[in-house]
């Protein structure tokens, strides 16, 4: 069985320069792609940040409303208890 050996091309300065240009073009293409991806990621993160801020504003307003409702409930309970004690004291005063 005979093995055929392909002849190797010699690396001349011209071929090395050509390879260097191809590699340089490849890296330039990668830089362009990375810049595009970076810009897209920046835009997406900015949009996401904006959405989250809007969502947090809504949550804060809902929490504020809940807080006000709880305070009103506590004051209503405290007032009811106070009036109950005052009624009891008035009823005891009439018995004496």
C-alpha cells in the first residue's frame, strides 16, 4: 500500500503577510461583533433597569397605601377600646 504525501507549500513572506491580513480582518470582525453585542446588552440592561424602577415605584406606592390602612385600623381599634373603657367607667359611676 503506497502512501501519498502531499507536498508542503513553503511559507513565503507574501503568504505570511496574507495570513496576517486574514487574522487581522478576523479580529476586526470580532471587535465589531463585540461592540454590537456590548451596545445591545447596554440597551437591554438600561431598559430592564427602567422597567424595574417603574415596578418598584408601584410597589412602594402600594406599600404606602397598605401602611396607611394599617395605621387607620390600629387607631380605630385603639379608639374602640378607649370608648369601651370610658363606657364601662361611666356605667360603673352610675351604679355608685
